[in-house]
C-alpha cells in the first residue's frame, strides 16, 4: 500500500468515526505500530503498510478512537469492537 492510499484510508475511517486528525505521519518506529499525540497528531509505523488490511484497519481505528477516548476505557473498547465488526460486514 502506498503512503497516499494509507492516508486516504485513515481519512475515510476518520470520517466514519467523526474525528479530525490534525496531522497524519508515516515514519519509522522501533517499538510501536502507531501513536496518537494529545494535540491530534497520528503517527504510523511505515512497516504497517505491508501488513494485512484487517490489521491496518485495526491500528487505524484504534488510533483514531484515541482522539475521542484518550485511555483504553470501557467505551474505547466497546467502540473499537463496534467499528471493526462493521468493517467486517462491509467486506
């Protein structure tokens, strides 16, 4: 997947989730697949682009939800499950 295709996918998910990331970065990361800063910057590991679409979607949705729910609380986990199940139905 190209960087542009990946960023377009992030923006598509952002529209579905109704959040607005301030910046989307794709960069080399040593220990994480992605991160979300408190000011709305999403950073994704460049190695993610070579993974399965299911895993890519999981990481994207996970990070986008942090724009609304900063911690892994019950609501975060519930919304993550809901969005990922909807993605499965669409496929």
